[in-house]
C-alpha cells in the first residue's frame, strides 16, 4: 500500500520546528503554534484546521488586549500554511 499523506501533513512538511509567522511560532513536536510574546499561549493545530474553527479563534484572540491586528493576520497565514486551508 502506498504511503499517503494528508493535506495537513503535506502542508506541515514544508515548515521546520521554530518557523515563525510574525509573533507566532511553530512547534512541530506538539503540532501547535504559540505566541512568542505570551510564552504560555499555544494553539493545537487541530483546533484551527477548518475555516469555521479558525474564525472562532480569530474572534477569541481579537478580544485579548495583547493581540494586534498583525497577530491576527499572521495567525490566519500560519493556519493556512500548516493546515492547507483555503488553498
């Protein structure tokens, strides 16, 4: 049987541990991204693997007083790149 990869696995294989999108950093081992200014704030990639889930997270994050509009845009870019959304 051929070794098949999911869309998410193919997308993630292009990025190494520690890759950043603005202040978001990829943790390949934990399959998550973390905000570098808030070291204890990590989002598992399976929580942002659909446009609906990502939308909910963007609204949630927009309410944080430490998040910037650039952070929100970079969160969307990271989700797109790592989960193959919208492409």
